[in-house]
C-alpha cells in the first residue's frame, strides 16, 4: 500500500503575506487614476478559500462585484452581485441594492435582496429562490420576506458586511468607526461592531512591493473581519476565517473559466 503523503497545515491566520505564500494573490491589480472613495466606483473580488493545508484544497470559489453610484447630499446607492460555486457545480447567486445614508459609515436606510440557486446536473432550484426587503428608520429595522415581517430595535446605525467594504475606504488612517450593528448578508442581526486601524503592512504582491493599511472589525456573533487598503485607499484584500476576498478586475471571467459556465447570464 502506498504511503499517504504528509500534508502541511497552514497553521496561522490568513493575512496578505500568507496569501502570497499560498500563491492566491495573482497579479497586482493596477489602478487607472486615483480612487475617490466618496464618488462613483466599482470593484470586483475573487472569493478564495483555504482548506487548511499549504499545497491542497485551496481554491477560488466565487466572485463579488460592488458598485457605488449616485452619490448626493442625502447618501448613495451600493449594488452588490455575488456568485459562489458549491459542490457539484451548483451556483448560489445574490443580488442586492442598498440605499446608504450620508454619514461617516454609510449606514443603511433601505435595501432589497434576491437569492437563487441554479446549475449542476439537475434543474434550477426555484423552490430555494428568495427575495427580501428591509428598511431602517429611527432605530427600527423592518425585514419583509414571503409576506411576513420581522422587526429589530437597535440604538446603533446598521450596516451589512458588504457595506463595510465601502465604508472602510473612507476611514482616515489610524481612525476608528462609531459602534454599529451588522445585518450579515442583509439577514442575520449581529450587534455591537466597530472598525479600528491596525497599522501598515509591507507586502510582496507577486513581485510588487506594496504598502497596505490594515483595519480590523470585531463584534458579537460573527467571525472577525480584517481589511487591507492600498496607498490609494482601494480595498484590496478582506479576510474572515478561512475565506479571502482579493481585488481582481477579472474575477467573474476567471470564475466562469474555472467552472465551465461560459457566458452564463443568470447571475
């Protein structure tokens, strides 16, 4: 019987340096012009997961696109599009549109979300499709889904995990956010969170030496998130547990090529 090859565990939290060692970063995402965090922009990220070992099981499993648009004195709109590929080629697609206020963190005023599963060998799973709406007025969140409503009272502003990708780009170096609540994926309430500055990391990104500003998020009921921004205030890496979001303008094209989905128009 052949002896099983011993696998080496990663053995440390996922950071930009660890992502580089695991060959997860890809090429440095060059920037055309200066990012205006408070203006209009769009970013795409590869969603990459680590299965715990250095040389096996680590892969890109999804893509996320964020678009900030229509900034005004009242706020702005954040559109999100996410696709994750599960076992057997089944895809989970989420589209959301969030109306954000013109405050320090862009807290949420209202939102819509649509979720569906499709692909794989079987038919589309229309029975798993879901849509929901939400509003936040005067400390009360009202969620509506399938004709039913749920109300959450909170004295704090409310964010989504996707909204924080936007908010951290507008924070000052060495800054700290007000305390907020998170609706994870616009669904699950996580109270009492805060963003804090964590210093500067010098990282070798596929041969390019870059200075990244580090922020971290702590709060109740969810895995810690960490964020790294380049010198131009672009959010280039987010990590949480074994998952990383890596800025990549061709994230969706690479995901299509990997899964064989080609010109799939459904997500």
